C-alpha cells in the first residue's frame, strides 16, 4: 500500500515542479519593464497667501486617496500657514483646497457644501487632471503643477 500512495504523489510533484518552472520563466515578462511618470493635474491658483505658499512648492508629486467619491485627499509633506485665510463652505468639482487639520490638499470631485471643523481654504481650481482623480480609489500618485490663467 505505501508504494501506491507514492505513485500517486509522484505525478503531482512533477506537475508542481513544471508549474514552478513556468512561473519563474514568465516572471520577468509579467513585471513592468518601465515606470511611467505619474499623471499631472494642473491647478490654476488664486491670489491668496496660502495659494502662494503652495505655488512655491509646486511641482510636487502627492498620493491621493478617495473619500466616498466626493473628494480626493493627499497629505502634504509640510503644513501651510493659513493666517487670515477665509474658510470656504461651498465647492465645485475641480476645486483644490487646503485642510489645515489634516495637513492635506483636497480636490473636490463633485459640487457641494462643507462645514469643516478646522477650516477649508480654497487654493484654486484644476484645469486638467480631474479625470485621473475621479477614477482614483487609493494610492494614486499625481504630480501637481501650477498654471496661470490666460
């Protein structure tokens, strides 16, 4: 009886070895060979002091996360100063704002109204790149660049 069970295991071991060899051979093909640059989102900044601070830091690549389909948030490496900034309550799709409590930039994906606890400071509006953020669920790297109005 023990010989019979060994004969049953032998074909399975051979099959496992063949599958492992095929995986090792195809791994370089499946791995990405080049890394493409992150998509860009161009922000037309307003004339506020907070917007001037972010303009000095652009371009910067940040990682966005979706917040229930309403907005995409990305934490900034260092906080902005928001002295004398007027908090906003209404927003529209594409508005870029700063959330001081989270040290994050937020891009709104839909129109709405907000009542943030610690202020929401409007920085500007996206002229390009909103589509990439609408499709983003988690860990979406995007390069933010500043543009000027014509």
